[in-house]
């Protein structure tokens, strides 16, 4: 989905396909038909954006086989779909029975993470629409905080230098620039925008910036206006925004029965209270009787309310959109709705038709929020864009 901002920038909105488990090219093509085309049919909107998740093996294979890459682009276009951003956070096996801390491996001290990210950048350069200003790849915030010491930090610095060089080479070879956004997340080396400024000081911001996940921002209890101002003062661009909402509860002791339904075994659900208490997973928080309010890193469908008396951090999402896109200048041009938890929500998993309808409803909700901030629909090429 495309929107024109008042400053002339073309704003792209899509949904992240890490909600789907496919990890090879045939599976990815199948998910286009099963889900993405159905989402587009619900919205009656062309094109619909996808924030593709490509597991490491398929990213490597596509980088080597440019014919397969061009085929993927043709298949996307034939279905009225486009890709300007990739999710490079999960390396592979994101829908294994238990993911938890494994999602942070390999971290940015490893050459495997560098190689994966550069494969993604090269593939994305081939997939970009002709009129896209650039592409973006989101990645993990260096790694999980334990174990992380001077040796890992030094290795990560070397990887980031090589990342900059590699991204410049991709742009020179293809003529299509791709930037990488590091995504602050509770429990990681980079949890907050302040830590992002500190940890990424000195990087080449032509190629490297921040992916601002709005559920993570809320779970860190950051004020959106202050966060965006802090990043700007530190010279870090917002490369990508993940439109997401976390669980929130005013009184977790009284709401324990409802919260327990969200303590599931696949994903990590970091929990934070307003005073700074932190737990690495929801079940750890529930083991005590600590007062709230709490925010829980559990991506909720942005258009839905959870089990009462729980609520979500949609107010933070709205405040962030005000700051990022509600003014005279757009501070980001790539937006991705990222709710990967549909299959682990309480009760039964959705059917394919229900999932497509739910994703379409999330995109419609976000579209309406963008319209409310003065962004106009832009369905074709020719809109003036800025670099």
C-alpha cells in the first residue's frame, strides 16, 4: 500500500510475512497465493506491500540464482504485490515449537549474521519496484545481552564495518541502495533508543540506522516523541517502522488468569513495569505478585482488544505515528505491520481464511491511521519522491 506524505515522500505500508512458516521458495510462492493474494482481495488495493521474511538458506540461494530472484519478482507483480523491505531478524526456524532465545542466534558478533544480511540486501535490490527510492532490512539489536562482553562487542564492530562496505557494494552493483535498521528490543544488548545511540555511534548512517518496533518501544516505556528526538540528535535515521502493539495490564495480580493464557512456549515475552522491574518472560513475571502496570512483549493484532481486563499499547502506536508521520516531514518511509503471534493467540489458531482477513484488518486499521494524519493514497508511479 502506498501513501503520499505532504513533504512529497512516498510512504510504503505492508505486512511482515514472518507470520508464515515457509522457509523455501516453493513455500514462499504458496504463501503468496494462500495469504497475500487473499489479503489484497480483502483490501481491494493495489499494490499491497509485503515485508518478506526469507530464512537464511533461501536468501543465500536467491542471491546466487538471480533467475530465481527475477521469477519471485514476477510472481509478486502478477499478484499485485510489492516488496521494499525484508525482515532479517529471525535467521531460520522461526516457527519451531520453541523459539525463545534462539531467535537471537547468530548474533552480530558472527560472520553468519553478516553474510545473511548481505544476502538479503542483494536479493532485495533485485525485488524493489522501479520507483522505490531504496530498500530496507531490519535486524536484531546486536544480540541477547547475555553473554555479551568486550570480545563480542569488538567482533560486532568489525561486522558492522564490513556491513557498510557490503551494502555500498550492493548499491554500486545494482544501482539500488538498501539500508539496514537495527531493532531495539527489551532484554537485548540494545534495548532502548538511548542504548542504540550509544552502541551505534560512529556507524555510517548512509547505510545503517534504526528499525523502530512500536511494541518494543512501548515495552521499554519510552515516550515516542523523546525517542525520535533522541535518535535524530544522535544522527541515527529511522530506516523502518514496525507497526505493532504489545499487551498492557493495569493490575497484573487481578488479571493473572487472563495473562496466563498468553504465557505460551514458542516465543519470548519480555515483561516490564513502569518502575523498571524486568522479567525475561511472562511466566517469570507471573511467578510473583508484583504490582503493575505491566507491558508484555506479545505482539497483538493492532485492531483487536485482548481478553478483558487486558488492553494493548495502541495509544503508544498512535503517538508514534503522530511524531513520525503527522508533521511537515516524514521521518520514515517504510512501515510494516508485524504481528507474528496469530498462531499462538489464546484459543485455536486461525484458519488460512481467518488469518488473511485478520491481516487485512490490521492493514486497514493502519491505513486509516495514516489517512487521519493527512497521508493520501498513492497507487501508481509518478508521485514525487525525495531521497
